[in-house]
């Protein structure tokens, strides 16, 4: 099939590469030439494991093209909308102007029957509005159909999640639209991936609902962690106990500096905003608390750091290990690590950050921040070391050799990444969110 993908960021570039790997002819369109230029050469414009191989293969085989011109999407049988839906400035709600702009640019090109499929995460009700506008503005009129096919990929595992998702959700209005999506994903469906067919509204809600459940789970674990600290209990052992309960399960039970990135924080807030519009304000208040507990982790990390520096941060050297919102990604959108680093710097601390992949994005997002290209360089002369992203390479740091580099052997583990026994045995004053100084 000839397929277009509008918006080639973390979601769209991966989706385009995976569709090409499944045998479709794909054109990816993005209004940002900075995104398109590397993609045209078969390279991802961001760090995502295994994506470069897939892009390179698709581009070389001639199944995958990229363009800044939406006219190159004309003629596709299926158009996937993968543009960004960030938090609206000054509001909790999602900004869906890019979705409408992409659809408005596409509409005049839709001269034949086609399916426009939303993959972006949007407030429930967006798909219906989009369908009305497209049918009004496109030359093909009623022959333009709209479906919603939310994406559940995790950055850092995006390729694997896109090629072998846990489930596919097809929000459709007609059997023929369901069939088109089954044709697009035939390889995955034949491989055993389950499909859940829903109406448009349920499909729109599917992604944001998954994210609010995950956000709530993390904030609940962080609440337990804070109680553990206060009660001199151990959150690591506690989550092991909880994870062995088959009704709870072991995943997404890590306490720490909280969730971040381009999805969970803004999706939780957008869900609250939309629930309030729909008259469900009372129960949605639960998610305001989820958000508040999440932001509290950043404040607690900062307060703890200040306490480790005897209440004064002005001019004090602090090493921050991690800038990405999670390991295996270079994404610094709403990153707790970067937020903590920037806040400490704003209070006068001499902060140096190291991240294996997110240094360039961190420097762009916080131009005044000092960035080091290695763990030792970041820790040089530090009076406290903060570990704020769960990179595997931080787990492997040798606490003995790092002793020679720092000014004071104090570490605060914000991700339960380090082995407390090893670090204490090496002579470090070891602290961890949820574990206190135990
Ligand atoms: N990143 C993830 O892990 C992930 C997972 C699932 C769902 N989502 C959802 O997918 C959507 C995209 O997220 P992302 O992380 O890829 O964002 P992103 O910011 O990385 O990418 C969005 C892209 O859309 C482009 N764009 C904006 N307006 C455009 C237009 N009118 N025409 C063409 N291109 C346009 C931007 O230039 C950008 O490259 C969001 O709704 C997000 O919530 C993201």
C-alpha cells in the first residue's frame, strides 16, 4: 500500500520505518527540515535504539521517502497523522493545533477515497471534529474516512514496540475502514498481535487512559516510598513484595524522581482538562494529585540536595548524572533530571550534567547549563552526586575510583539505580529516594 505519515518525530519516524519494513511504500512528511534532512539519509534525528538500521534499509530499498512538502503525500491510500500534541501554554489542556494544521494542509490533496488515521494522542472528541472538517474541505468529500489508531510505543523500545505491539486498537466508523487497517497491519496480525476494534472516542481515550494509569501507579509508588523513608522501611523490598502479587505485577513499580517526557505529564493534565469539560471534574481531581505527587519528587530531590550541602547551594559543585527523562532516550521534554539540574543552577549552584545521549538536547533546552562528556568529568570536585536517569552505564560506575574525583563522597540516587552496599562499602555517604540514608 502507498501510505503517508505526517509528522516524523519520535512517533512518526518510527512508524514510517516500521510500515516500510512491513512491505508498504511510505512517504514521511514533516514541516521541520531539521527532522527530514537526516531521515532522507536513512538516519534518525534523535536517539532510538535500532531505528537507524530500519530507516537505512527502507530508504535504500526505495520503500521509504521523506519530504517537507505535504504534496508528496497526495495519492496515498492511508494517511497517518503523527504530529505533536504538547501541553497548551497557560493551560492543562492539549494543544491540538498541529493536528488541525496537518489535516488542513492535507485536505485539498484528498481527491480520491482514502483513510486518514490519527495516531497522535488527542482529547476525546477530536476525531469527530476532524472528520467533519475533512469531509467539508476535501474534494473527495464523504469518501474521506477517519479512524483512530493510538500508539503505545515506549521511547527506548520504540522499534520493538512498533513491530510487536501488545495490541492494536482500531477506532473506526465502518467495516471497510477496519479492513483497511487490517491490510496495513496484516504482517503483525498474522504474527499474533491482537486487534481491539472500537468506536472513535474509545480509541482516542485508550492511549491517554493507559498513560494516566501508569502515571497514577508511579505516583502511588512514590507515595509509598515517602512513607517508607518516614517509617525507616525499605521501598526496594516493599516493591518486590508488591510485584510478586499477580494482581499488581512487577512493572512500573520503581520509585524515584518521577515520570517525565513528552507523554505522561502532558497526557495526565490533558485528561483532567477534558474530563472537566465533560463534567467529570470531581473524580478527575485524583489525577491532579497524581501530577502534584510527581512534581513533589523533583522538589524533594532538590531539598534533599540542599540539606546534603548543609543548607547552602550557592557556588557549590553538584554533579547531575542524567538529563534524559529515561534511559535509552535522548528526549529531555519535561525531564525530571534536567528540571532538577536547572533549578539547582538557578539557585546559584555550580551544576555539571552528564548524559550518554541527551547532552545536545539538554544544551539546547537549557543553554546556560554546563555539560560534561563523561561521568568522571561531571563529578570532578563535586560535593554531591545526583543520579537522576536510569542509564545502565550509571549502574556500572565504580564507586571506588570515583572517590578520587569528587570533593565529598555524597551520592543521592534518584532512580534506585545504584547498589547501596557497594557504594557504602567504598566509603560513600549514600542516600536514595524511598530509602533515606539506609
Ligand atoms: N514519543 C512517544 O513516545 C509517543 C508515544 C505514543 C504517542 N505519542 C504521541 O504522538 C504524537 C507525536 O509525539 P512525538 O513524541 O513524536 O512528538 P515530536 O515533537 O517528536 O514530533 C512531532 C513532529 O510533528 C511535526 N509537525 C508539527 N506540525 C506539523 C505539520 N502541520 N505538518 C507536518 N509536520 C508537523 C513536528 O515538526 C515534529 O517533527 C503526540 O501526540 C504524542 O503524545 C508519542
